[in-house]
C-alpha cells in the first residue's frame, strides 16, 4: 500500500469525506485516506503534531485534540484546506489517561458545552465538562448523577447530548446534569460482542448495532441492526432504510450522516472503519440487499490513540438531495422467474405469477430431478414432464451446496449457485413475517436451523425446498451456541440436535441436546481447569455416531449422544498449541472450520489475505493432523454456520475453498485456489450476505 508524500493536502480535500489518522508523538505528520480510490497521503498539519484525537464532533467537521505532553486541549476544524479554525479549551487534568475516551459537544462553536467521558471498559470513571469561557474542567462524577456511565458514542440532538441506551445530558440555568432515560425496543442476545453507534440523521436519532464473533480483531462482523428512536415513547424501532440520499459514516465511537450524492457514495449504505487482525478495513453495509463488503485502507490495525476519523466538509453536511447522478446501484444476474416449489393459492390470489416448472432452466431441472423420489414425482407432475426432456440428469454425488440468504421479511430467499455463478429466488412462507427476524444457524441434508424471537430463543428446523418444518422447544434464555447441528433428518425419531458453547478461556463448556417428542432441551456441562477447550465458532460434525467439535487451537473434543458424555481428545495435538485465545492482535484471531469430506475429517485455519488457508487431514491411524497442499480434486465450502466437502465438484472446480461471498455483480463465487495459491477474485471487495448459510438442495421430505 503506497503512501504519497503531499503537503498541503491533495486536491479534492474539502470537497468530499476523508479519513484522517493522527499519530500523536510517534509521527510528525498525519495520514489522509482518499475515499474514491482509498489512496494514502502523508500530510503535515502543524496544529496536530504531537496531539492525540479524542473524537470527531459537529458532524465530522471538527476534531477534539489533546497534547500528550502538556494536556493542552482544543477543538480544530480540519475540513478545509485553506483555513483551520481553532478553539482553545482548558488544559485537561494531567493525572488521567485519555486514550480511548469519548467526547460530545452541545451548542455552537461560539457557545458550547464539551463533555469528555471515559471508555466503558476503563478502570477509571471519568466525566468532565466545560463551557465557553471556563478556565478549568468540572468533574461531574461528584454530582448526584455521577454514578451514571456516560460513555460510548455521544451525539447532540435537539439541544441535548445522548449516549448509550439511553443517557441524556443537558444544560439548564447554567447547570449541567445527566439522567438515565432507559428505552424499550428490539434487542438481540447472541454470542460475541456488540458495538453500538448513535447518530443523528434528518432530525431523527438512530442506533447502529454491529455484532461480531470473538474479539473485535477477528474482523468477523456478522450482523448489523439499524434502529430509530421514537422520542414520544422512548422506543427503538428497527428500520430497513436510513432514508433517500443518506449514508452513515462510522469510525471509533463516532457516526455521522451525510448526503450520498454530495459524498459520491452509494446511498442507503453504512460505511464503517474497523480494526481487523491484519489491517484497518473499511466495511460497507448495503441495506438494499443486506450485504457487506470490505477493503483495506490502512496497512496495520490502529490503537485508540491513533484512530482514523471521518472528516466531513460542511458543504457536504449542508447538501440537500438533488438527484441520483453519483449513486450506484448493485447489479445482479438473478434469474427473472422466481422458483416456487409449492403453488400456494394465496399467492395466486395476490397476483403473483407462479411460473410453470417446465419453464425453468434445464440445468436447474437436472438438480431437481435428481432429488425427486417417486412420491415427489407424483406430487409434481409438471417437473417430471420437463425432466423427461433431459438426456443426462446429474446424480446425487453431483449435488453441491448453494448459498441461501435473505435480506427482507417478505419470505423471499436468494439461492446462489457458486459453481455456475447463477442466482435463483425461492419463496418460503415461514420467512414472510412482519415481526420476527429469522437468522440462519446451520444446515445439513437440505434442512436449515434458524432462530427467531426477541432473544433468538425461538428455534425451528426447516427444509426450505419442501417447506416441511420441525419446531423444538424454545430456549429458556437465548440462542448462545458457538455451533449447532443434528445427527440425521430432524423428523426421524432417532435424530439428535446438538449445540455447544464455551467460556472465552475454554475452562467451561456447555452442551444442549434435543430429540423429537421431548418437551425440553437437556443441558450438560463440563469443566476443564487444567485442559481448557475454547470451542471455535463453527458447527460440529456428526461423524461415526458422535459429534466432533473443533477447538480454537485446533484440537478435538467429542460428545457421545448415546451416553451424553464429553471428552477432550489427547490426540490430535493442537495445530496452534501456543495460541493465546485472548491475544487477538496476533495469533488469537484464527478462523477455524471442520468439514467432513468423504470418509475423512478436514480442518481449515485462516487469518487474513496475506496468509493462505492451512488445510489439514485427520490421519486416524496416527490420530494426527497432516497438513496437505491439495485435497485430491475436491472442493470445500466453508463458513462458521455450516461447512461442506464435495468429493467430485466437476471440471475446473477442484482443489478450491469456496467462501460465502461473491463479486459485486453476483456472477462469480469467491474462492481460494490451492493449486495456484491465489484468491479469486481478490480477498477484498467481494460481497457477503449478512444472513446466509450453505445448504445442499434436498426435495426429500424425510
């Protein structure tokens, strides 16, 4: 990643959003990231030398800076290349470490109130405030409301400062006070952590929740939720759009809204700067199709003292929507005729066109025909009529996983065929709802495990192709598994559903099972003080009558459903025996996958684009992981929700590892070629649906 040395700022600065990275005393200059081409430019702002940035305020047009040595503090406008107004503030108390602190400003640059709060994880509770003309900072922790934690994103809205969920601060008769005004609305419980951003857009207060697995440096951002606050009754309500000509720009603890047309960005998207294990990334969440993609913008991850902050020129903030000239819409090559596996009369009454089976592409009919039993052929005679025209129907072994994903609550599922590069549409009645959101957790044999409900405590198993459904009992609390799967077709009487999770350090492992006709889930626990087993975020494999679980270090543990016993195996030895699971900045951030390939178990470990995936085969004679350079022409489809191995994927598709991503136009799947040792296409820039799962099409009901 090249850095061009230019000072003053390059042309275009002040006419579009930029990212600026401060370096404190470690570096004389600052780094600017130009959004159109993500190029880096080394510049020197004398006012910023030796300073650390505590935050970005006034919708991204000003920065709050503090001198590391003297603790002198001031507000600086950096959005213009011609002038940089500066507003001095009282020196901060020198006894406190302000790295990671957040700030907010109430009022105008001529009559303001500045608040600085400690990070939520800081050991010291910090809440400082000063107003225009003050000679020193006031410590609000000594006030009656000082016990309230006023940290995280702080935004100014309607004459008040808002933070968290939901602390409000205002200034009345010269006195600054804060109070907690708790809110209601949709919240979700799940594994991992959540980053929350508050921001104001078009007069409304929004909350953006980003959920990720493991530590933040894993870079595994898995879900994004946008909510709008109804101030009349203090209720958060989920929304699927942030408005016409709007983009949200998030970084650190700050978020801003601006005109998409003026910023020359795609509208109804959220852009997030995030530190991953290998670099600083810029994520784009598109709300139109609920996908994410990312690019590398800085060569190394940043620390709180040298974050990259958005700089948004005032001209852009003041812009009104004037047209779609600069907006781009995602393209698609989806088949125009949706696929309906059941012709429901209620769909016909709504005027929805249900295309006949014989109009489907012959390639798809080959797949469908190969999966139909005799009973199915009687149920779907239109299929069999077209099936008779096919000369060489593909066999069961030629069926490969499709990537199933949903973006809205209209019951429409998208099916992406990674080997043919085609997309299909499937209507699933169960996913058509106005309230519950459904999230895919796992799949096997064509059946998909999904959860719904406010706490994701309502779980069900569905075959989306036949729309058969099985509903286990609700969880007592919420969905909390690192992985979940089942032994055989869920409707069969001998089927066992198995979920597992562990504490972050692996000392405590919890398992739950459920069998058809049981009224409750059965829970089992295991304690490993001497031999911790941190369960990796992936689904177990039912292999030779037992559930095999992969640990983050690369060792194995087994749950036997016949006697409900759990054991950590001495062998194979861990692939990463010295890995520290909390050392996310270095070796702790590994993505781990366990796959059944024919009669063998395969494990895959990967970290970032600079390191190729490492693939291991379990030698059962020696009970050891053997690293392999190829997989005998097979193909692997990996994801933490479900992974599959295909022994015979067909010509030109072997020795590949497929990921749940595709190109912007939806025509090409993302994969790693084990022969050429290259990612296709590049690791960065491909799209990944936020709610997806690999699923092997299956029209068998049982």
